């Protein structure tokens, strides 16, 4: 037998299905976004770790050299002279099959046993393994791929195919597919080390030597280090993987924070619908209290109701989140590939932890949203609970306290921002505190604004307009929450739009400045050497050339891009020094062992002009003086610039990645470009104008923020549902009042107009309330979050257009949400409505 | 590690030569074959013969420490060509040559046997062979000529480490017909085969934390071929015996799948002065006097009466330790033995090595 109070609850919910539905939708979308982002992040992370596991295997350490790699005879000596057994050579590089970016890993099957299980897997592929081994070892171009990857590329054992390695087209043949249930190998093209060297043009060099040192073999590491020539280093394999993963931590944290925003908006929605359902049932609550149901029983009833709603919504949200996660994963993976490291994710790994997070978030939000209204509504003496006015009165009286609490939280957020140093999570926490603080101040804003607007409204729109405006102010207990939900969503769009807009403007500026040369040439096939550079320089119409070489330096605590530049006279202007005079920096940089570091590098390593940085050179670790910091929004942000002369002193690497071509004033860049493309010789050049590179740079930038866009539109969607729900609630609650107005002679159109004006006003107020919060959020995102996550300093640019369109967005969203309730209110039969009680 | 050779339905794959065959299976086209006797030239022929598919450097020896502790050892380096021609490539790693090697030490006093195997490509300096100066190596396992003309042999695994100098006491002897050793009736199923039957051997053996100064004698077997056994042959029993009168006896008995001994079985007797006498199947008598069942499966003969009446030889051969089975990818038994008996009626004793292939239970393919 269901207790009376539960039957009362069920009955109520049955009579108001739309309200129930909206509450469920609000939470479900919030949960879905959280689950989706969490799944996408976790899947990307897991895919990376699994692929690293497949690549690193059981190696505990890796021997690494400078950017040029390791001379292969180092490995031979470790084997033949030192008698080291648990070591394996690796030649790795980037490959592309079709549009799929992959890692080419060249291995020596005979050395693999101690480290990886490729050999066993190859032997296990079924059938006669012998021809397969023979093909793998002796056939140039023979590769193996994971079975799912081969299937998705429509390749079968025996198929010949084209691939691109290091930008050059190559012919491969698939000799076998490896079973890969765990999807560890999905990003790999596995080839014999000879094939990898041939394809990568890395004859005589290894990328690294993987080493397994047993934990109880104490002297082994020291023996290994002693046996290595200078310039080679031994790094822990796990630390190296972690350092790579850490590069993307800031990015992933930011995504998680954005997903929380959607849930926060959802939370307001629950609060909104719970308070309304409580309001609606105040006669029932009063009666139940009068009948002797205790307050505790009532509160638990209302909470139980919300918990069930939360549970249902969470279940829906999780299902939705898994589906959404698939879509987000693509975006996340693409950004990670653009910005950080190669990761191949084919499907979302449904982690129970992510689902649990969604469940907890959903039920938690439902309970949190219901707690205050439930406690409040049941707190009155039974008789008073019957009176609507008492509630509004209470809300009015609570207003100063609520506002004060909001101000205190805002103050606390400021304190957190000031004291939390470089901590990203604390920065994000402060963002949420700011949002909460502003939310608590919003009701006062609505009250003040609607009071102020009422006389104005009467003058402009007559009694109906005045009533509409006053109605908003008078029903603060619900309209306040609706305003807050919408305001948060809108402020988030303002914050994020201003941040992205400022960031984009900075990137555009930076690209314009960095791309000083008229043309940029890189090798399409073959390699660029000094002779070729000289040839380009002597080409008709070429005034000057610069060259650049970019190599990765690996250290225990992460990766640094070392950029060696041979500058043309015009190149210096392309590098904006932030903290030093160019005239004082460049001569010293050209001649001394000195570097100019990127802003993110300086931020992450905590270095400034006057400090020294220690870099692993081809001749061992070496200290370089830091002369200045330069502005860079490069995707590989942690960069160090060194002059080509200095580079040549310390690194055995004569490679050149690109040539910057400065065209004579009287020559046309397109003519020079065409001539360069037509050059004879082994090396074919790919020539791009600076406009082309600029567009490509912005393309990467825009791709990175696609996911941000998706997330804030979702948050706005939740807010829209919130306003719709609030409007429906208002309309329902005021059915009798409206009926009275209708009975007094108001036409359905007038009633509809009044309600539309009310929702429009609500939207306007939300939009206005969102402005300060949005601008503060933008400021925090730019100055605190971006800096902490990536080390970038960006000038904040507030585009008035963004502000205006955001307010408009709020009004339109509110009006749209008000259409149906207004139409319904106009249509209601006054007689029926008045008879309700 | 390497290959799924012992397939469930395959015949027992059992000998290094079968491994070799499996690795270079199928088409012989493009490889040289041992069809006719050839002229042997030293030191050139100590070096590799890459035009043939398979080749091995097989060293076995019996050693004693200063205080009389007895040891046996085997170091074999195999070369297999995966294809007749070396692929052209700028990469030093590209090769058609595969090397693998087995290293085993028998500790008679402790009745222990330690064996290991390794693989490497014959490229990038990791493994290879050269004639002058003679050198064959796989990682840090090696047999190489010293400036003095003596050879140095070194190998190790875990806490076993052997390093000895080999001084040849006799010139190489050619087995079979002037070095052409027919393995089955079909022409081309033959190898070129010579031995250096006695090396004075001195050096050091580290075992389980102790290091022994060791001395004794070793034996080198050298063979290269493209195909050897016929499908109806199951394996072989090979004896390399060094007698205390200075003479050495090599016998190989090729076993057919029906249990009989193949007509192509043969042997070589090398007198103390280095002169060699070849003899054929019908001059050999072998009786098995004992058997041993491997804990890894398969039953081996474990004691023999071996007679070559035409040479007046009647010998008893007994393993020093029962379990000298190499648990390598392809399992076989290769172990130190004691010899006693008579030669021309006079008592004679000795030591040697015996190799038994084709008895083992095929190895289950292990995932590493």
C-alpha cells in the first residue's frame, strides 16, 4: 500500500507530464555532455596509452640521441661488445595511408622478444609463418597492420597499397595482419627496420633503443649509461609516455570544465522545476502538514521524487552521452593530433567510471536542485503554506542575504584566483565560483530592473505592458531561477566567444607577423641541402632566403622543439620579442651559445632572460643563455630558437625543413613560386605563399575550437529548456489570474502578448545579467585559464557585436520558449480555469 | 621465438637442419647445390658460403678444470639464407641472411645442463662470418682467428660464460667423398662437410658464480648445403669421439622413418697423424644399449655399442649426463659422452659428443 503522500506525489507528476519531461531533459542533456566529454577524453587517453603500450612494450628505458637520432653502430656495439640482450632498435616516423595518420615503427624481429610481442603475434597469424617472416625481412615495403586497421583501409594480406612516409609517396605491401582485440596497434604501421630506414631516409640511424632493465639488476642502468657515447641519454619509458600525455592535460581539463558548465545549467533547471512543483502543491503540502505529516517526511518525499527524476534523467543522459561521445571523440582526437601527439581512436571506450560520474552528477544535481525549495516550502506553518504571497514575501526577504552570499562567493573567487598561482584546476574552480556568485546576485538584479522598468513599460505599452513587467518582478521565486539559468548559458557564450575571438585575433596578428617571407618552400621529395638553398637564393627575382630546421629534443620532463634559423635580413621582424630589445638580442643570438625561447616555454619552465637552459645536444648536455622571450601561438608551443650557426656547432644535423623566400620588389611572387616548383634535380619543392600558410594556420586554430562551439551550444540548449519550463510554470500557476483578466475583457491576443512580453523581458534581463558575468568569464579564461593551461598571453578584445548578439540570443531564446505557453494561456477557457479550485 | 614450424599436423620437426630447411623452405631455385666434389681451400672455406642456403660452424668440446671437474660445451652458429640474393638497399639492416646459434654447457659433477639460443639478422654487424681473418659471430657469441693462428671462442648466457682458445692439432679432414657428404639418394641432397677433429683447448669457464680454468679438446664440424635430408628420413645420430690413442672417429647414422638406417650413413676415422679414412654404412654397426625419456617428451637412445670392424674398433659410448637435450625452438640432444672399448684388440678410452635429432616431441609454440 503506497502511503498517501507518495500517491499524492505520483498523482501530481502524472497531471503535469511536460514539467516532468523538461526537468528530465534538462538534467539528461547536462549529464550527456559530462559523460560524452569524459568518455571522449578517457578514450583518447586510453587509446594513447594502449598504443604506447604496444610501442614501448616491456621496455623500462629508452636510449635517445639528439634530434638526428642514434648512430646504428651504437646498438651493434651494445650487442656485440657489451653483450646486452634485452635491447631492441627502433626506427620510427610518421606515415599516412589515405587520410589516416599513422606511426611507422621499424623493428628488428630478432630483438623483439624481450620487449614486445610482435614476433609472437606474427607467428600466430595462422597458416605457414615462414613465407611471412621471409617477406617481412627481405621484401622492401613489406608491412603488417592490425587487423581492424587493415579492414578499415580495405586491405587484405597480399594487397599492395600506397602510403606517404615523411611526405614522400611509397609503395607498401601488407604481408600479414595482426590480431588486435584491445586496439593497441590501430595507429601503427609495423615494418622491418630496414624498410623503415629506407622509407624515412634514415640510413645508419636509429630513432631510439628500447631497453628492459630488470628491477633487481641494480648496476645495469649505470653500465648502460657508461657504455653510451656522449650525446646519448637514457630516459625512463613510463616517464616519457607520461610526459607526452601531460602535454594534453590542459586541453582535456578545459574540456571537462566546459562539460561541467552544461550540468551547472542543468542544475538550475532542476531547481527551477522543483521549486515550481513545490509551489504548485503548496495547498497539498499545507493539507498534508495539517494532517500530521512531518516536515522531515515531506522533505524526504520531495527529495525522493527528485532522486527518481535524477535517476531517470541520468540513465537517459548516459545513453545520450555515449552516443554524443562518439561524435565528440572525433573532434577531441583531431585536436590532439593537431596540437600534441599522434593518437588513433576508432571507437569510444565505454568506461564504467565515466558512466558512474554521469549517474552521480545527474542524481546529485537533481537532489541539490530540489533541496532548497523542498526545505523552504515545507518550513511554513501548515496554514501559511497555503498562501502564495507568503512565499513571494519570503523570497523577497531572503533577497539581501542571497545577494550578500553571492558577493561573498565572488570575493572568494577573486582570492582563489590570486593565491592559486599557476594551478589550472584552481583557476577553473574560481570560474565556477564566479558563476555561482553571479547567479546569487541575479534575483536582486531582476527585482531592481523590473521595478525600474515598470513605469517605463506603462508609458510605452500601457497597462498590459506594465503588468507584464511587474509580473516578472513579483514572481521572483521562479523567474529568478529561469533568469539565472539563461544568464549563465549566455554568459558562457560571451566568455567563450570573447576568449576565442581575442585568441584568434592574436593568432592572426602573430601569423601575419611571423610569415615575413613571401614564399615558403619545403621538400616534396628528396631533401633540402645547402646547395639547393644557394640555388634558390640565386634564382631570378629572389632577394634573400632564410632557412629553418625544426627538431625535437626529448628530456625526462617533456619535449622541446628546437628551431634552428638561418635568418634573412627581413626575418628578424617576424619574431616579436616580448621582454628585450631586438637590437640587443639578435647579434648575440647569432654568434653566442644563446637562445630565444617561446612564451609557453618560458612559462612552463619558469625561465626568463638572463637565465640559462640546459639542452641535450649531439655532443652532450649543454647550457645556453636565454636572451629573450618571443610571442608564439604555435601548436608545438614549447619552442626554443637557435641560430643555424649555433645549431651546427652542437648538432650533427644538416637537414633543412623549409626555405623562406623573399622576393625582389619588382618580381611577382607567383612567378618566382612557379619557377621554384619547376626546378630540376632530385629534390622537388613544394612552394606555398605566405597567405596560404596563414590560412592553414588559422584552419588548425578553428578546428581546435569546433568542440568548444559544440559544448556551449549544448549549454545554451539546456538553458532554453529551462526558460521554456519556467514560462510554462508561470502560465500554469497564473491560470486563474489570467482567467480573471480574460473575464474582465482581455482578448486572447492581449493575454498572449502580455506573456510574450514577459518572456521577452525575462530574456532581456538574462542577457543583461549575463554581460558582466560573460566579460569577467572571458577575462578569466584569457588571462588565467589560457595562461595556466598553455602559457599563452593574449590581449582581450571585446567585440561589442558579440555582446549585442548575446543579449539578442537571450531574448530570442526566451521568446521562443514563451511561444507555446503564451498560445496556450490565450486559448484556455476562462470559466474552466476559474473553476479549478 | 621465431617460427610456428611445429604445426600440429606436421611431422616432428627435429633437427637444426630441419629448422634451416623450414626457414629456407620451398624453392631451391637460385641456390647452389652440393652436386660434385670440390676443392677445399683454407682458410677460405672456414668463411661463409652464402650461395648455399644453410651452413653451420659446430664446435663441441670436453674440458676439465684444474681440480678435475668435468665439463662439456657446444657452440653452434647456423647461417640460413632466406632468399638466394641479397636485396639491394641503402639500409645496412636489409639482408637475406639469418643467423642463429646454440650454446650449451654440461656440468658433469652437478649433472646439470645449461642451454641457450639466439637469433640475429646477418647484417648491421650483428651477426656474420668472414674467411680472412676467420670470424663468425652472433652478437657477442663468437669464434674468431687470433693473430697467432689459434682461434678464440666466446659465448655466455645468464651466469654461464665460456672463453677458450682453440689450437688445431690436426689439419681439416674431408668427410664423405672428398668433402661431398651425400645425405640421401637424390643428387643434391648433400652437403660439403669437413671437420677439424681435435683442438687443444684452454681457457676459462664461469658457472654459477665460480670461475674455472679449463683445458681439454674440442671438435669442429663445418657443413654447408642447400638441401640434405629426404622426406623419408627422420633424423640422425652423430658421433664425434676422441680416443686417448690420438685417433678420432666420426660416424653419422641417418635414420629413415621406418626405423632403419639409411644407406648413405657414413663415417671418417682420423688417425693420430691426421690421416683420414672414410667408411660407408655397411662398415658400421650400432646397437643401442640404453634409453632415456625426456621430461619434455620423446625417448632417446642413451648408450651404444658402436663398432667399425674394418678399423678394428669396438666401442661403448655413454652419456656423461642423461639430460643434455637442448630445449630450443627445435629440440635435439647434443651431449658429452664417455667412450671405452678396444681398437685392434687393445683397450682404448676417450670422450666425445653425440648429437641425436628427430626423437624429441615437437615443441609447443610458446608466446613470448
